[in-house]
């Protein structure tokens, strides 16, 4: 080989070596979009349509992972054009969260992102917050159980204070938030008009946190669902929360279970219920409330005209307290109560008679209680399957099952609120079902306990002719 040929070969080898080396990381002031220019994705996407629809986003994510020196999550890269992405329990860490954030800055498809239990820390939360300031599509975010601590809470509070995102649902459960975090979050929520659902359960808010959150509730006009379960509000914290709940005009669902609020907390809530006109669902289960606390709570229930669901399971009340609860609802002409859950309370026949009389006045009411005293040895009375009773009737009338339920459906959308459905079934005269059978019917038609009886699937079913023929054969045999 001559001298010129050797030189050419050496130059070619040097060029190949340069190409095979990874490009240098761009400086930190270069945007993610600039960083990805000219880069190629090595992601093997099985669905070509997804690859075509999200190729820019996938390339951006892969480049971000390369810069962060983290392993890409192929599921995320392949689903950037989908509205819902679940990355719970993926071990992303702060750097993995940053790569996710970079990929979502300009994404217009993802509306619901799950990032629970990824140890993203405050560092990762800060990256997510910066992304949310630019992103215009994300509406629901779950970053629970990520060890965000106060620093992470401060970053999120800054976002909420500026109303700088489009989030309406935010899950922050289990992030070791204490009263310092409560302070910055409460301050931010004083003027936030975006977030409607906020989960702050399983944190470490104490009595001071209750005071701060109470001040927030007195002013906030957007928050509709607030979960404060499994904190440490205790009696004084709930008493401080009460005044805010009195004047709040937005909150519809409040969960205060497992906060050790005691009788004093029950009294504060009772006082709030006297004047509150928006709360429809209250959970104060597992809170060391006894019969005295129930009496104080009932002072509010006797006049309240909006609360529909009251959950009080696993407190210290007895049948005396249970009687007080049912009696206060029965006597309140303005009550719209649909469900009272005292599932651990052992009741007696006197209570059952009171409950039956309450049901006559309020057929929509459903009280979930424990065993009836002295009934353990009795054999439970068996009633005919309610669906079979209804099916027999519609067969006789030459109707379809969905048509029977459709007569109760004022909106005609094949979805009936459980309270309305229960009332309609109690009041209809075509067939006779008792409350036990109607409860079973609700269980069948609302298996996921959504509070809605959805019978739309029945329209797709053909009329059941076979059972009717079988019944005719049985009657012939009897003859």
C-alpha cells in the first residue's frame, strides 16, 4: 500500500471514530428543543402510528434521558400522545422526573399524569413545577409519596400562588408535609382559583396546620374536594378549621377521618353545619367521637339542608348516639341526607323501628349499621332475587329490562343517582320490593359504588325468553 493510500485510510478511520463517540452534553442554558436538534431516537416503537404521532416528544424524552444519564421508560416514550400516563412505582428519582418534565413542556396530549412513589424528592418536584408553568394540557397530577418535604411544598405553593398551571386535581398525599408546608400551601390557596380537588392526606399537619387551613377555607372560592385524612389536626386543629368551614362557599367533599378530632372537633363541625350551605359529603370516621360528640354534631344536622353523605364508622358511639343521628335527620324537614355510615355500631330493635319510621318519611335515606342486638342466633330472612322479580314483571308486560328502569330516568341518559333510584323503587307500585331487596338491586347496578345506577348495558341485552319458558314448564309439572 503506497503512502497516499495509507493516509486516506487513516483519515477514514478517524472520521468513523468521531462519529461513534457520543456528542458532548449541551450547556445548561440550552433549551431541550435545541438540545434535541439533529439527534436520532434509538427507541424501537412497535406501533408505527404512535411513533408518527409522538416522534418529536419521544426524541425529546430520549435526549433528556441521555443528558440526565437515566434509563428511559419505554412505556412513557410510546404513550406521549395518550391523555393518561401512569408511571407510579417506577423508581424514577429526581433525574428521571426531570427527563419526564422536559418531555412534557410542550406536550399537548397528556392530561392526567401519575408519578406516585418515585422518590423524586424536592429536586424532582421543582422540575415538575417548572414544566407545569409552560405546559397547557396537564389537568390532573399525582405526586404522592415522593418525599417532597417542605422544599417541595414551597415549589408547589409558588405555582399555585401564581395560578400558573391548568391543574384542577392535585394529589400530594404522604409527602411529610408539616406545619411549615401547611403555611405556604394555605397562603397559596388563598388566591388560587384553579385547583378544585386537593389530596393532602397522610401528612403531618398538626393543630397549627388546622388553623392555617381554616383561614384558607374562609377565603378560597375554587376548592371543591379536600382530603385531610390521616393527619394530626386533633381537637384544637379541627376547632380552628371550623370557622373557615362555616363561611366557605365552594367545598363539597371533606375528609377528616383519622385525625383524632374528638368531641370538641365534632362540636366545631356541628356549628359549621348550622350555616354551611355547600358541603354535601363529610367523612369523620375513626375520630374518637362518642355519644356526647354526636349530640353536638346533631345540632348542626337538625337544621342543615345540604349534607347528603355522613361517614362516622369506627367511632365510640353506641346505639344511643345512632338513635340521635337518625332522629335529627328525621325531624329536619330540610334534610337531604342519603347515607349515614355507622357500620360498627351494635343496634337494637328500638333503633330498627325508629329507622323504619324514618324510611317512610325519607325513602332516599340509607343507614349502614352493625349487627342487631340478639339477632346473631336468628336465621336471616331470605327474599327473592330482585332482578328476577323485575325480569318476571317485564316479561309479563312484554317490555325490556332497560325500559322498566327508563321510566325512572328523568334525564334519559341511563344513569340515575342512587338516592333517586332508591326513592323511585320504594314508591313504584308495579312490583313490591322491600329495602333489603332494593339495597341488593343497588349493589348489582352500582358495583363500584359510584353513587350512580348505570343501566345502559341492559339495552344491549336481548329479552330473556328462556327463563319464561322454563317457568311455564315448571308450572305444567306442578299441574
